C-alpha cells in the first residue's frame, strides 16, 4: 500500500534457523529471540534500489554491516500463476538497540510483488506514514537512526525526536520504563478517518479517538499501537 507494507511473521521449525555470525545477520534468529521476549514490531525496513550501495553507505557512516542476504523463490498467486520474486537485504545493528532490527530491502522483480489488486484495504489504509520508538534517552540512539535512514539530523520536538524517512518520519519518544529502545507504534495513513472508524466499530476493535487519529492499543494488536491518521488524503 503506497509503496510500504507490514509483514506478519511467525515461527515454524526453529531447528532450521541459522545462527548469526560476525559476517552474517540471521533474520530468522533475530525474530526468534525477539518473540521469546515480546510481541510487536520487530524490525524497520527501508526501500532500496541497490542493497550493496546501502551497505557501503552505512559502513561509511560507521555502522556495523553484514554480508548482503539474497533469496528468491517462485510465488504462486491467488490466480494460480507462479511468478519469480527475489530480494537483497542490507542489515545493520546497534548494541544500544537489542529489541529492534534494521535493514534495507531491494526488490528485484517488483512488478511480481506489488499487485494493485492486493492493496485495497477495508480499513482505508493508504500507506505506512511513520513509526514510533520509545527510549529512555532518545538523544543517545538518534545518531544511529539518522545514519541508518540517511538523514542529516534529528529534529527536536519537545522531549521527542523526529527523523525524516523520505516524506514520512521515525519519532523517538522518551520513556521511564527500564527497557531497551523498541518500536511502540505504527502510523497508518488513511484517506477517510470516519470510514476507518466505522470499519473498526464493525470489526469490534477497541480504539480511542485522539485528536485527528484513531489509536488501536497494543493489547489488541499483538504488542504495537496502530495509529490511523488522515495523512492519506
């Protein structure tokens, strides 16, 4: 939807999960360990046109990088047709942020992955407009996040920090909780907030109207707040 999406993950056969090494980041092992601690949004992924160029950019910024992970397969659509999909991933990580993963993803056959007929949602979702992280000291994680996103600097907004990701943003909010920094909310832009409200009511989803947003609490959405805003207009 709008060039962005939320991927739902689950564990199957954990005995087949490869462990990470100094050179390789294990996507499966990271999410296995994440799910052992909590539910929620485990990773933030940026769109890539060249995963190797992203890896070099992150390395030049002083971030830890890993070998490019590449995988491909034939995906069978609802129409029964098999189409090739392939991806290259450039991972990075920070020792200050154990409960969140970061990588960029290059789609090699986007025409086989992005199908307009699969991007119409009853709740009116148009795109992922932002992500919110909580941290005891937002200013300590801001340099890493800026380097990952390719942003020049974080903008101070009260006690929180805002980091531009294209036209959208990553907001880091302060928290008094004794937890490591982690993602706490996803902002989903919709075209018609009233339509979204009607859909949530019909679906019997708990939510609260906060200003120009509708917030589905983490307790009802697997550990992450869903914030619907009218920025999809």
